[in-house]
């Protein structure tokens, strides 16, 4: 079988429209070679003779099992622990103090619900769990729910496995690594059960409403860069609906949504609060 070289512009448009309607990601036409290479891997895996046959497969009912593989091939899942450390410093030093103060003043119950929306392989929600575990003495008696969601099943499988390479720990010092991981052979690190058990992972498409109890703090970072304004607006609507009143939205540096959050109160460069 002769391998197809690259998607034609017409084929690219078909895939672009399909993925946009499914998960809001707008593939950039200047990335046609990258996208072709990523889809070509799926062509080989599914033994489809060409891009058109693969398009037929992935958009058909019979190709339902291939759809998650296609999404995985297209999405960018890179992440690491404590990415953008200032966000976690706010969480651990400022936000937790605010919660404790509100509790002491009788303004809130000792419950905390956090959502890491688009968590990839789990580094973001696990970093939040580590912050909470490090503050466990002050948080005695509190119940904490941390939910990590992503559209990519293979990323969620990695998150549930809890095994990481040293590369993912570039922002962590050795003491923190030793505290929260055990080292396995071949420089693989296993997250300790105390942290692992704090996070529940589930599959979720940000284009859909979350259908869960409201969250006190939602993290949406390094994902909306791939969305166009229309799908960003849909995601923001869904996130704001899931935010408890007084709750915070933590936004990544490249989301491109700062001018779309007028319904929230700006509290910092990356931080928005629902009134
Ligand atoms: C680069 S990772 C970001 C991980 C983490 N939030 C961080 O900041 O490091 C982007 C993630 O967004 C996920 N994603 C893309 N579109 C999505 C959608 N429509 N719904 C849910 N997750 C999506 C991808 O699968 C990928 O795991």
C-alpha cells in the first residue's frame, strides 16, 4: 500500500469541520502537515488505504471505537506538575487562607470542590491534591473533592495509572518529589495512594455542560488556545454555570479569553471570581 503524502486542502477542511463540531478545536490550516502526520498514524493502525477511507470510518457509526483514538491523535496533551507555579502559590497561600478565614467566621462549611477541566494525564489535579495534603493540618475536618476531566481517554488512563517520568517534575523540588512519589525502576515515579485517592477522573467534553454539583474552584489552562471564539464562548458558559457563587476560575496564560469573562470579577492576571 502506498502511503498518502498529505491531506489535500479539501480533506483537511472535512476533518477540520468534523473535529470542530465534535469538541470545539479549530485545526489551523498552517498545521496541515502536522495534522496529516498525526492522522497517518491512525490510517496505519486501522489499515485504511487513504485519508478519505479513514474519514468515512471515523465519522460513521461503525467507527465509533476509532473516534477516541482519532481525538487522542489530534489533541495536544503536554502537561507537567505545578505548571505555572504562581497559580499554585495563589492556591496554597492565598486561597486556602481565605477558605479557613471564611470557615472561622462561620461564612462557609468545611467543604471544598475543585475541578481541573482538561486535566490531560493528571498532573494539574494531582498538584492541587499535593497542595491540600501539605496543608492537611489546617484542613482537618474538611471534605475535599477534586475532579479531573478530559476528552482524551488515553490521557485519563495515564492519570489513573499514576506513573510519571522525571520530566514532568521540573517545577518540583526533591523534598516534594520524595513526599508524594515512590521511585520505580527506570526513573519512573509512582504517585503515592494518599494523593492518588484524592482525585476522581472522568471523561468529559468541555463543549457539554458538566452536570455535577457546583465547584468552588475551576482550573481551565492551556486548552482553549486551540478553540475559536464561538467554541470558547460555549466552554465559558458551561464553566461559569458549574462555578459556585463566590467561586474562582483559574485561567491559563494562553487561553485568549480575558476579554470574554465580563460576567466574572477579575481578581488577578489569571484569576476570576463569580459574584
Ligand atoms: C495541553 S493539555 C492541558 C493540561 C493542563 N490543564 C495544563 O495546563 O497543563 C490540553 C488538554 O485539553 C484536552 N482537550 C482538548 N479539547 C477538549 C475538550 N473539548 N474537552 C475536554 N478536554 C479537551 C486535551 O485532550 C488535552 O489533554
